[in-house]
């Protein structure tokens, strides 16, 4: 077992290569999920799926992907859409910088690349929202480039397969694992191999209760006796946050803050936080809980009224228009649960 991050990655012998190529490929062919972007692995379809699937479960992504492709079937359709329309289609998926970068990317592809996404992984990394993993995934799956992917699923498979105690939160570990993943690449069908590694981590080599007897790599796996000790990572400390959200209505209208240029919900109209200097608190409406990155938020919604004139950083909107505009998912949940007039 490797005990030091300075140790070199393990050697890939013929037995390991055979299992990671032939056995894994056979398992993937028989067990992979039938996902819409796999049926049509064009650069656009693969890119949209990669942006959507970052930090989001595939089951959650599927209906969003279908609606997205119906409205924005290609780069040009996405580039021509308004910011509000694009945000509305993404509403509820969270991590909204992903969709902002995807929209920016579409405009750049149309204006500077004649509507064609670059095929090379190094060129892809120069574009908005595309890092090493996303570039490798797009280039290998859509264009067949021989480049390895390294996401959380692949990290987990590799550290268990070779019983590596390295801290996967460290940049040097990422570098060594990326090298190891590259050494395991077959000479052909690299896109399928990359998807097989990720699929194995998602379906079999899961974080908790991995199904080792069903794994096509169990014969060569060095970590199968105690798989849940891998990977080793630095735990992220969570921050608890409480807030009081004001729901202000009058004459069939609701008051919302204008979209901000920065901050947690920038680009979205949203409910204001209660401000006792300018507002009078009414009855409690509902309490919701949500997570965003490392924050665990408890939001208490109350009815409220302005003590004087509404501030200039918001506007009254007909209640009937709420379904048509993008809203942060927690605020949408508050409005579904609150008894509005």
C-alpha cells in the first residue's frame, strides 16, 4: 500500500490493464444507463449534460435536460435566448454559475467559433465554465480524444482499486490520480472507457455500501476488504444560517427585489429579507430548510408591510406573473407553501 503522497503511482501490469479494459468495457456495455445525451453524443448535448450533472444527481437532471433541449436545441438557440429565459429553464437545479457560464459559452461559440465547439481538451479549458474534468469529458466522449477524466466517481474507484490513502482534497493528489487515470486509458474508445469508470463509481463503487461482489474489477481491487476508508478527504465544515424572509403583498401584487449583479442569487428577482427598520412584521407563514454549498439555511417566512414607501431596489409584480419569471428555488418553495391572497 502507498503510504506517502510522494510515493509514485502504482505500476499498471497486464492483469490490471486487462480488467480495466476488457472486463470493464464488457460490464459497461451490459449495465450502463440509457441516458439521452448518450444516445446523441454531439458536442452540444455532451456539454449541456456535463454542466447540468455537476454536483447534481442524474435523476434530477433528466427532466431539466429534456425541457432544455426542447427550448434550446443547439448553440445558436441558446445564444439567442434572454438571460431571464435561460435562468427560468435552470430554476431549481442550483449552482447557477453553471448556467450563466453555459449561456456565456454559447454566445462565444456563435460569435467567435462559427457555432462549433473546439474539439481539443486544451482549447476547451480556455472557455467559460470548462475546467480540466469537463474538458476531458467533452473531448473524449464527443470527439474521441485520448484524454482521461477525473471526477469524484473516478477518484473513488482509483483510490479503492489501488488502496491509496492519499488525501484527494490536495492538488498533488489530483495530479497523481489524473496521471494514473491516463495510464489506464485504452488506445481506442476512450470516451466509453471514461464513462465506464464514472458509471462504475455511480452504480457499484458508491460512497456508502459499495457492491463489491458485483464489481467487474473486484479481482484486482486492493481496497475491497475495507472500501469505505477510501477515498481519504478533508471534511468541509458546514455553516448554519438563519434568515427571515418577508412576503409583502398588496392588491394582487407582490414586492420583489430587482435582480442583483452579484451575490448568492444574482440575476434573479427574489423575496427580501425582513428589515425591521423599514418593515412591519405580520404573521409567520412557513419555515423551510435548504443547503447551498457549505451553508445549511433555515428560512422563516413572514408576512410584512412597508412602514413607508417601498425602496427603489425592487418593484411590485402581479401575483399571476410569478409562474413566468425565474425565482431562487427556496423562494419558489416559500411561495408555494405561504397562503398568498
